C-alpha cells in the first residue's frame, strides 16, 4: 500500500527552530520588544511575514510596509548567517532512520514547509534527493494553520488527504494537518502539541512496526 508522508522542515528534520528564534530575538531586541522563548512557540510553522506581525503586536509597534520589508530582509540575512555553516550533523535524531525506512518501502516523501529557505537547507544537510516533492513558502500563499501547503503536498503524491500523514513540531502545523483531514503526528512535547493525533519526543521513538501499520492502514 501507499500513503503520502509529509514532513515539515524546521524543528522536524533539522534543528533550525533555534536559529529562527535567535534571528527574531535579535530583531525584537533592536525594536525594544520583549520576546521570550514562550512567545516563540506562536511563531513556529508560521510564515515570515506573519511572524513579524506577531512580534510587532507583542510590542504594540506599528510600522509602514517599507519598514516591515526592511526588517524582514534583516531577519532573513541574520538567519542565513546562522544556517550558513549547517551540515548533516544538524539533522534531528532518528530522522534518517525513518526517511530511509519509508524510502525502502516505496512511500512518497514530501516536504511541506512554510520556509522559503527549504531547498538550500535540504541541500546543505545532503538529503534533498530523498524527497519526491517539495512544497515550501515559495509555492503557497496561505500560512499554516491554513492547510494549503499540505493539500498541495498530498496532491503531488497523488494521495487523498485521508491517506496523508504529517509530521510537525508546531501548533500551527498540527492545526493545518487537522484542517486538511490528515493524520497529524507531533514531534516534540505532548503538552504543547496536544491537538495532534499522536506525539513523539523525537523520531527515535517511532518504531518500524508503527510505520508499517501506517503504511498498511
Ligand atoms: C517555518 C518556521 C518558521 C519560519 C517559516 C518561514 O515554518 O517554523 O519559524 O518563520 O518557516 O521561514 P523562512 O525561512 O522563509 O523565513
Ligand atoms: Mg516546524
């Protein structure tokens, strides 16, 4: 049997969530906005533009479109600086094992990310070739929790939504998968990702038996 296995990127495949946080925090600091680790949960999975709006909202800061563009560029330059030296050591625990198992079982592997930096990151960590299709921030216009990115992903894999399984580390992403009528698997803390169908701490907790059951369901 065949399912569509759709993976978020940041915080699921690679440990880039910390770099996004550092870059946003730097911007917030320069704007005099207090931005904590807890605030950052709201930004995970959320598009670049929407993330800036949330941060400005935290500080009640208003700005022109032009000024916002400048800040977005600055944030992305800082972020690119952080990810510049990434290599495959930053692939999160258990990810390779799961990707290789799905490949060996001829399952479609799709990326479903809000990031516009997805392809260069996958290249940097040497796993771009494992993906049958990439749907990223360059392809969709509606940010998670809108299901668009995952709906497009399932279509590319030629699978109905109910045969699609999404791996996500963010609340917005879990909601997007649920909104798409797909199975949502949270990677992270169960208390944060309580809306997911099931949550694992990391991919090392996902057994081959569990994956085989998903494939054959
Ligand atoms: C992912 C991350 C977000 C990030 C968004 C856009 O969803 O979880 O933190 O803001 O992608 O990424 P980009 O690389 O295009 O700024
Ligand atoms: Mg993520």
